[in-house]
C-alpha cells in the first residue's frame, strides 16, 4: 500500500496533532482513510511537517488582526512521511471508509 493522495488535513495546535485524510493506491475513489499523527514523533525521525511562519504583515494597521501567525504544511513531505510511517508500522494503517 502506498499513500497517493492527501485529501485534507487539520492541525490541532493545542495537542500538536495533525488530522489527515488520504487515499492509498488500493483505495477506490469512494474510499478515504483518516488518521491522527503525533507531530513530535514525526519530528524525532526528521520530518518537520509544520512550519510556523512569521507574520509578514506586522506593520499593517490592524488589517489582519483576525489572523495570527499561520502554519504551512508541505504536502509532499507529508506524503513521504505517511508512506514511510506505514512501511515501518503496517499495523497502524487505518481502514478505508466510504464517504
């Protein structure tokens, strides 16, 4: 099984978890897999999945006051991490669900 597509993700900043939905090479277009990834575990093996960005609009006058610093996720790196993670931990591969 190979992860071939990231469908969606959500960063839970308070718990340092990344909720990710994806498709593998053996899934149909109607199937999706969901998992929660511990970002500290990913970082320990060299995958810096979350990059916290500096607010580049600091000098703007409250125009972006509703936006705090944002995070960026490298989807190619996330795809690589998922593939490596599930090779090492095949028992943690989530079951496919119809959506």
